[in-house]
């Protein structure tokens, strides 16, 4: 009788062990995906900041050239 009880307990323990293992693997995968999402988000933010900086530089250069052109035009009219 004891062996039968032990056998039934082992039969139940094995699926529970598998369930725990699957849950732990799922948790580890979820954490890895989250870390990857964070890293990609930071990289995207950095790229956007760099793009904005370059756009600001180009806008400043365009504004400077436009102002110089306007000044030359005003001098030519005088």
C-alpha cells in the first residue's frame, strides 16, 4: 500500500515539477524580452536626440545663410 501511495505521489510530483520549470522559463524569457525592449527604447531615444541635434544644426546654418543673404540684398538696395 505504501508503494502504491508513493507511486501516485511521484506521478503527481513529476507534472508539477514540469509546470514549475515551464513557469520559471517563461518568467526568464519575459524578463529578457523586457530588458531587450528597454535597451531598444534607449537606443531609439538616443538616435532621435542625435537626429534632432543635426536638424537643429542644419536649421541654424540655414538661418545664418538666409540672414547673410538678406543683409547682402539690403546692402544692394542702398
